[in-house]
């Protein structure tokens, strides 16, 4: 199977480089692969990216040995499996709240002995070597990463227990939702949000875990396009109609 390029870079003390998309684009994924990018990232929580579209992106990325990462819409077993079975190697999972939810994420996302992930799709079977299913399961597990988002006061209060769960070594934040949880809607830069995030990072470090974004650096295709359009308008004495 194609190894997880992000993990390979991290093992060398390097950052993986990638592109993030709001919508699927086979042409852009292929271009990124031809240029030597390590990963492509998609958001299926706040955009209408479907598992079928992601399957196509995985086929294209795999040809270039690129890793596909997706933020999934929810924590349901069927949702996790629908993306993993199509070749996604990194799942960012929104709004983790409890230790039980963390245990379920591991159970649904990894094959035994770590979890009990349902076995398996045609896409996953392509990873087997000489019909060796046990080796295939080990290889898939070793290249799969689950990245729960800690986005609420509830998650912070339960963090000590969450960090006890084997199989989750990386986490992400969600400043906007944390601000809402703290009663500060629309204020993700508020000092209280920053304080909670700093405390979360301290707990992660103490547990030998960390933020996954520390191992990655990327550019957002949508933002680059928006900035280019704004620059074009400005060059000709016009302004963007967008307020952001």
C-alpha cells in the first residue's frame, strides 16, 4: 500500500506539504501530485464533498503517492467507514466530547487488535500483499490517523480521560466553536479561548501527544483564488463585493 506521507515526513522531522480544498477537483489533485505535494485535504463537514467524490480523489492521489485527509461530518461508524474504505488515511473528526466517544472512534477506525473496523472494501483489499490479510490489516492500521477536534468546554473538562485512550495520538482545535462554548460567539481570538487552548496543549504534551497541524503546512486553494480575484479587481480600480 502507499504509505502515509504525512507520517513519513514527521518521522524524518520534516513537515508534510499540501493543499486544502473546499470542493473536490481531480485536475488540481493531479497537478499537486505531479509537482510533488505530500497530501491533499478536504472538508466534508462544511462543504458538500461526498464519499464518492473522495473515492475519485483517492485514486488520483494514490497514483502520486499522496495522502488524502478529510474532515468528516460526524462521528458515526457509517460515516467514518464510508471515507476510510475509499482510501482516506487521515480523518479529522469534529467535536469530540467524551472518553467513550474517543474509544468508539478507535473501535470503528482501526482493525483488530486495536479496534474492530468492519472488513472491508475493494479499495482496502487493493492494499493486500499475496493475499496476506493480517499484514494488510497491520499496514492499514499503521497508516491511519484519527484527529479529533477539541472544540468545547466539555471536551476540555473530559480531556484527562480522553487522553487515556490508546490509538489517538493527535488532536486539533476549533476556535470558533470553543468561543461559542465559552459564551463568546464570534470571538475566536478572545483571551479566554487562547487560555483554554494553551491548557489543552499543556495536557497533550504531558501525555506524549500533540496537535497534528504541527506536522503539516499547506495552502488553501479557495483562499488563494479569492485573494487573486481581489488583487485583479484592485489592479483595475475595483473592489471585491465580498465583505470578508
